[in-house]
C-alpha cells in the first residue's frame, strides 16, 4: 500500500515550460508523477533530468485521444500557450483545449481524481474593467486570430464547471496571467523571451504599438506554488482563481528592464500593434490570497536576472555568443558594436519602424 501522503499525479503538457517546473516540484515532494506530452511545443530537454528519478514516468500521448491510467490528481496543462505556436495550427489548438478537457474530465470522473485546468487570463479578452476579477465575464472576439486559444480555454472552463455540477467531479480552475522564467521557448513569441533573445543577440527589441500597453509578469516558481496550493486546498474550490503578479508594467518598461539585465545596447523598435492585442492585463488576486494564502514573492528584476542567466547559458550551449550579461560595470560599446547598432537602426528605419535608443521615451508615451 502506498504512503498516505504519496499521490499518483498526472501532468498533461508536462514537458512544456510550466509543466516541467510542476513535475520538478511534484517529484521533489515524493509523489509518483506521470508526465504526458505529445512534444508539439514541449521538449524532452525540459524533463531529461527527471528520467533517472524512480517516481517519474514519461509518456508520449496527445490528449485529444482518451487516456486510461490510474491517478489521484490531474493537472491539465496541455495546450500551446504562445500566439506563434497556437496560431500555427488553430484547429488543433481548439481541439487540444476542448477534446483534451473532455478526455481528462472523463478520466477524472472514472477514477474519482481531483483535476486542475490551466486556464488563462486570455479569457478576459481586451478587458473593460481593470484589474481583472474572476467575476468579470470578459470582452472577447470569438472569431479573431487569437480566438482558437481564448475560446478554447473558455470552453474548457465551461466543461469543467458542467462536469462539476452534473457529475460532481472535483475541479479546480487556475486563470494564469503572464508567466516567465527558465525553460521558456526562445522562439515562442512572448514578450520576455523575445526581448531577452533579441538583447543577447544584439538585435533591436521589438515593441508593438506605442509601448504603453501593460502586462503583469509572474515568475514561474511563484506560479507553480499557486497551482499546487490550489490543487491541495481542501473543500469545494471549483470557481476560477486568478494566479499572476499584480505589479503592472508597460511593454516599454519591460524592454528597458531587459536591456539593463543583459547589459545590451540594442535599440528599441516600435512596430504596429497586432490584432486583438489587449491594452491592459493585470490580475486581482484577492481570491488567491484569501483561499490559498498565496501571493508572488519574486520581484521582476530578480526574476529577469534568473531568466537572462538561463537564456545566456542556453545560447552558449547552442554555440551562439550572447552579449555579456550585465554586471557592476558594463563596458563601453566597441566600434564594431556601435556600427552594428547603427546598421540595426538603419535597417529598422528602412522597414518603416520607429527606432528608440535606450533611455529615450517616445512622445506617444511621455507624461
């Protein structure tokens, strides 16, 4: 008979950014962890260090097909989460959210497991209220380029609540706001990974719109702590819970923080805003604080430092030479670097972008 504290835990999307960190924590806690991933966006590199652990198991599987295993808890994280990835096959993205939820809920119903859905702040769309509370129904475009992800997650929430009401399945719904940290995919198109790879490569940092739109960035360790607390909370906690960092920051500010963290002298380039890009995004985490006694503890500067170190090491391992990570005294740019910066500015100008040198605030966002 297994120990009372030791659970059999299924993590779908377990080889992804969030999933691999969650697997780390669960394995360290002594649980038997089954990581399921089809490796569409996940990577074996993220969980390779866990393969030697006796309480970790890896299975290649697509959650759009049923899965028959015996588990006590299910974390349903399977779905591409960045626009670059989820828009490349939008039909499959919707199927992963909807069919995946149906299959995992069916499994939870059969084995009487508690199940957590990794939902998203995208269910709020371009919000008309700020900050966003769980009671807000959202301001969304159901036929836009992002709707394969947004509406897929909204439908998954519907399924979770209906399985709870109709079949009494023990469900948890986490609405996850922007999360960053080690193991982010460098080409996922998300703002932190974009800025860091651009800065380390000496390329211009691409800011869309005038840079005044805001996000809140939660370090991955804090987010994983929130997910585990939500799963472990006793009682009926079926209603959605926001998990994110309520410290709001503009795109232009995050670009400057990345430049400071990397020591890069790359310029900032302004480009047109993509379709359906929200103007503001910031969580109200009062429910998480009350129910879970949870709040983020890693500030943005420290989280960026850790994330930059990860990307810099990854780029070294891949054979590229990143810009020096910022230290107490950043050396002045060489003539070659200065020339490269001028070339970058010229290329960007020819492409119709507005180039903003480091330390300059565009008129559109001043005051």
